[in-house]
């Protein structure tokens, strides 16, 4: 920079600052001399060479102005100086200096025209400023003259104006004082109009004005009067706030909140509001219950008003319990709805006040902070109050629920109570997301207490039905199912257990099922009451809740025969008891053998419709199951208790069917009748029910069924104690849970041969039980969803060990029919008269075979007669035929075992008889294979065994009795072996039989 300045000095140029200081309007610019210009032109003119010289300059020379180039060059000198090198380096520096100087001179010459132009503009500006200075001097002089001329007049005007303003202010103050004296009248009017914000605003303004004029003596008394008026306003405001707890009005609440905000007591107002809600709940429930108690008490002198609410609830009568509960819930709903609307008001109000108001920023910020604090406090207080309000409601309703013993309520009434409480719990869930543990626990206690008594009464009722049941077929349509019964209508609505029936009805009637479900508070935000709708719904849909327990024909038509189609389009012949499948005509009294054979493939189903086989009692059990499931659906906490009772209904029905038709309570045959040994080796008489299935070895009753029956008898059946044995049946508490064993009605005759020993009644009983089991199977998935997870093994065990065994009762029940339907005693007597020690091969079978086949034909005819009244399903006919054939085959073996002497030709005759029996039998039945066919054939073939083979036969065939095996040894091998060998074989037979004794 110093170099540039020195170059400018050499050229006669000055810096802009120096030029401005020395500038005059007439000064001319200095032009470089001719010598200086010539010196610059003599410098190298090659731009490239000049640029290379400039670029060769060290970078440090361009660093800053404080750089000391002399010091720098001296520091670069070598320790040993060489003159020639120094001169060369000096010449290099000169060339660099000359190039830089020429470059700077060129740049100065290039910018000189612009420099000159700018100097001209500065000269013009200087001239204009001098002219402006002259104008300002003249203006100041003129202003001084004006100031002197107007000062005195202005001061006079200002003084007069000041006096006027003072008088005007005094007049205004006098008028204000006069207005303050009349304020109390206006305040009273505003309070009567419930204009609380206006009254408070007016009162505060009056206080502020009074403080302004406190220097007047008349104002001091007015101040105390205004303070009393403000306190009176706050008291009335508190009363107005309390009214919002029962009937919320948006405009009224807005006035109250605005009034409290003017007083600066927003937080205090919220505290007071919660106190009022608590008091409103107490007063509301007390007045509702008191009204019903006094109404039912009549003219009693009892002072109910002085009673505690809990004690007052115990005076509610059974007739007024449900109306009082409904009104109680209605009143509590109004309180909770008011609280809900209060929260909604604050939420909407906070959104509306989020826009800032113009004004002083500092004041606006302070006001905003205070408003934020108030809003935060109000929000937290309201959210916390939700739980408190609902807890108070629960406690009040709990006291009401537990104040009355509901064990004697009608089922309809108790379901209504459950529905109302379920709806109330739904309100609580929507109100504050509460699970309503207090309400659930109280209603659970009442429900368990009620259900035990109700279930006990229903079991006694079921016993009465069973003891009066004649086991006649209850005609129902072929497409009948439990969903047509009113008690199961709730299952078709596909609703969750937590939703009350009345609410489901409201939802199902909605015309917009795709829309999002509205909460109760949204549905009844402006008007209406969910508990009022419940009552109306109950009145409209009584049939959908429950149905009569009776069996009047009208009710039966409505409940059982209800279907989408009508009977009007059904031909009359289909309504008859029996219609011939081939002709469509009613059957004749007699049925030929050909007709029987043509119909043996139709499982004796002589009706065109395969209608379910059930009785009135079956329907009663199904109805009870539906009612139990309704209760369980509404109140899930007692689901296990209800399902346990449902299982007892099925248990008792199963046990009754077994007791009536499956036990061996027939007269025992005389000792002279032949016997045979079962598979277990127990000697059992063949004829009649004396063939106990426990000892017949035919597997009539499985171990699972036996275990089930024993369990039912021990846990459910009350065996009447006699004398000293009373203690063994358990304490009275345990016996109270049991039911006496039912007794078969005397109208049911099971000893008539023509009716196959009550086969029709047995079919109706067993198949109605099978139908009931099928219905239970269809309900398993629904019951499983209701059952608590910890209790689900009980339900699984009930289905696997009880419900699934229902069909197994067919064997012991139909065994008794099969044992008496064929005259096995006559067959044994005929076989005893046959001579078996013949010496020639016979081509004709014995007469006992024809007699036995005749018995089977008669059995077929009687079976057809029974089927005219009751459809005999294929499984039933198969079981009957299986039992009859088994008994016939075992009777044959027993007859063969009674033979004293027998030849080989006699054995051949036995085979001929049995083959003839099989050939004819296969034409009578479609049952394949023939039961116990091998049992007879193996026994006949055993007559041909040797001594060693007989010993192995005895060990391997324990299904034969000791007598039958001994007969083989004595008759077949008696003449071929010695006494010692015979004793050995008999001893082996005795060893096999000994463990069974």
C-alpha cells in the first residue's frame, strides 16, 4: 500500500480524502508530466513477460501493510556473501518493482476518467449545500418573528381551556356519585334475571369508581355496601353452580363460569362444583329411595327421613324394587350426563379462547399465563373427578343392591335387574373407563345367592316334570332347533357378553349398521335416557327375554313350532302320526312279512320327516339352559357357577333316564332257568332283565359311563337316610345341594309284551337324551367363550365324560327289551329235548331253530307296530337287533353246554342248526356282521379238539363260563381221556374262574 501511495505521489495524484479537503470550485485536475509518461512507456510492454515477473514475486510481499521487506531480504542472505549473486538478485528485485509500478500506473490511468467525474459530482453537491444553508437561515428568522407575535394570545386561550376541563371533570364526578347511589337497585334486578356476569361487572366497576372518589365523604359508606352486595352475589352464584349438577344448561353454565372468571375464582369454582356433584348424588339417591319407601309404607309412622341411606334401602319392597332401581339409575344418569357435558363445555371453551387478543404484549402475556394455569387446573380436576363421581355412584347403587334379598325374585325380574346393572356398568365404562369392580362384586354376590335358590327350585321342578313325564313324543317340525326358542334369541344377535340386551336391541334396530357405534353419552347428549329406553324395549320384546315354563298348547305353538314357513302348505297326510313311504296312505292294522322286510332298511322311520325325538321335559331343560345362558351372558363373573348348574341339569336328566329305563329292576327269574357265563366268567341267567349288564360280559355299560353315573349319584342325588345311616350321607349343607332321585310315573308301563316292554317310551327317553346332548354340543363353543380360562378344564371334562356318554345309554336300556322280547327259556327247553348222540348225519335242522326264527319275526312285527307311533332311528334298531342276536347266540351256546351226550354226528347237527339260523336271520336284518357268530361257531368246533388243544383252548377263551368249558371236557373228551387228565383240565378251568369269585 505504501508503494502505491509513493507511486501516486510521483504521478502528482492525491487520495479522495485529500482531494475533498483541498477541493475548490475552480481547481483543475493535475495531469502527469510528459517525462513521467515516457518513463512508463519505456518499461517492458510484453504483457506475458510482465505477468510472469509479477507472479514470480514471493507471496509474503502481498500479506499485509506492516510487512518489513528489508528485514525479510536481510534474513534471506546466505552466511557467505557473493557479490555477483547479490547484484543478480538486486536486478531481479528491481525488475519485479518496475513491473509492479507499471501495473499500478496502468490501473490508475485506467480509472482516472471515473475519478474526475466523481469529483465533479462532489463539487455540485457542495454548491447545493451552500444554497440550503442560506434558506434555513431565512426560515429561522421568520419563525422568530411569528413566535413573538402569537405567545401572549396562546397562553390566554390555554388558561381558559384548563378551567373548562376542571369544571367538566367535576360535573362528571358528581354524576358518577349520583349513579353509584342508585347501583343497588340495578344489581338486584340483574340477580333476579340471573345475569351474574353483568352484576359482578357492575359491582366491580362501582368499587373501582368508589375507590377513585374515596376523598368524598359520601363514598365511604357506599364502599361497605358494595362489598356486602358482592358477597351476596357469590352466594347466589354458588347456588346457581349447584343447579348445573342435575340439569346442565349450556347458557346458564356459561354465565356462571364467566362470573367466576370475573371474580378471579375459576379454581375455587371447580372445587365447589365437585362438592356439589357429590352432594347431588347423595341427595338424588336418597330422595328417590325415600319416595318409594314412603309410598309403599303408606301411613306408617316410621320416620324414614332420619334414616341413613343404607338402612333406607332395606325397606324397599319386592314389587317396587325394579321401578325404584330404574328411577335411581335414571337420576344418576342425569348427574353423570351433567358432569360429562360440563367437561365437554370446558373442552370446547378452551379451543375457542386459544386466539390471542390485541393489546399490551406484557399484559397479554401475563393474562395468557394465568389462563393457562387455570385451564390446566380445571382439566386435571375434571379428569380426577370422573373416578370420584363414578365411585360415589357405585357405592350408592351397591348399597341399594345389597339392601334387598333377591333370592325369591322371579326370573324375569332378576334378568331385568341384571340388565339395568349391566347398562349402568356400560355407562361407567364410557364415563371413566372403569371396570366397575364394586358393582360387579355386589351383583355377583346377589346373583350367586339368587342362582343357587333358583337352580335348586328348577331342579325340584325338573324332578316333578320327570316324575310326571309319560315319555310321549312331542311333535315338532323336522327343522326344529333351539335357535327358534325365545330363550336363545340372544345368541342370534352376535353380541359380546358385556353388552346388555336392551343396548343390543337398540344397536340391532339401527338403520346404519356400518356407521361407527355411538356411546350412550353421545346418543343421549341432548335428551332421552338409556334406562327409559330399556324399559320400553323390555315391554316391546318380552318374548325375546324369556318364555313360560309351562307347556300349554298355545305357548308350545308359539315357542316350539315357530318357523319361517307355515303349516298351511303341508299336506294333511304328512301331519298324521304315520304315513306309508311307498303309497303315502295311512297304514293298515296288519303288516305282512313282505312289508316288514321291505321296510327294514328304512330304520323304521315311517314318517317322511326326520323330526327330532324329544319330550316336553326335554324342552323344559333346553329352556332352562337358555335362561341360564342369558344370565351368564349378562353377568360373566358367575359364568362358572352357571355352567356348573347347566351341567347338573344334563346330569340329572341323564341319571333319570338311566334310573327309569336302564336299571335292572324287573322281577328276577326263577332259579330253574338256565344260565350262561359272560366274558368275565360270571354265571348269569339268560332270560329277562336278570341278565345284568354289569356281569353279562357284553360290554353294555362302559367304565366311562359307570364312572359318570357314580359321580352323578354321589354329587347330585340325595339318598334318603334311614335310621343310624343318616350320617354317612354327609352334613345337611351338602344334602341341601342334592336332589332326590326321581321315580318313574305309574302311567308308564314297562311290562307289557305287546308294546315290547315300553319300547316307545324307551326310544323317546334315550333319543331325547341324545338330542339334548347334540344341543349341548352345539352350545359348547359359546359356553367355552364365557368360561374363565382357569375353569375351562371343567367344561372340557363335562363334555368328554358326560355329554359324549349319552348315546351309550342305549345299550343297557334296550338290553332289557331284547332280553324279554324273545322267549329264550322256551328255546332252552326245546334244545334240551333234542337227542344229540345220533349215529347218522341229519339233513333237517331241529324245530327249535324255526321257533327261534318265528320269535324274531314276531319281534320284527312288534317293532313295526311301535314305529307307527314313534320313529325308531337306525342306531336304535341296530342296538336292539344286536342285543337280541347276541342273547340268542349265547342261549344257543348255553343249550349246547347242557348236552349230556353228544356224538360227532350230533356236532354236525349243531352246525346245521346254526347255519340254518344264520341264513334265515340275515333275511330279517341288515345288521352285519352277525354279532357273536364266532362265539357259537368256536364253541361247536371245540368239540373236535384233542386233550392238548383243549388245555390251550381253555386258557385262550375265557369268554365262556366254567360250566360251558366243563361240558366240553366232560362230553367231548370224556370217553377219550383218563380220569387224571380230566381232573387236570377241570382244575385248569377252576383256576381261571377262581380270581372272579
